């Protein structure tokens, strides 16, 4: 039986500077109680003809552009 793996298609870069700071929630990692910031978001992918268009949403609001590098 042939095993399937994953293949990197592209790299996405998102500028988070326009996202309001209050949308980032402070969390603590259980293993060592280190603090980190978490952000709930949606990455939307639309097909327009032969290309993929990516958008980034937080709280129902679209923020900035998503740059794809193939």
C-alpha cells in the first residue's frame, strides 16, 4: 500500500498589525506556565478562475492582505 504524505504548496504571509490588540488573548501553557498570545481567525480561500485568492478574518472582519509565495 502506498503511503501519502503532504507537499508544501505555498507559504502565506499575513500582516497582523491592523488586528486590534484586544483580539489577542493571553494564555498559559500547562507544561511550564509560559504565557503566549492566541488569536482565533479564519483563512478564507476563494477560487477565481485559475487562481486562489486568500483573505484573513478575525471576528467577522477582514484584515489586510494575504501574500502567497509559490
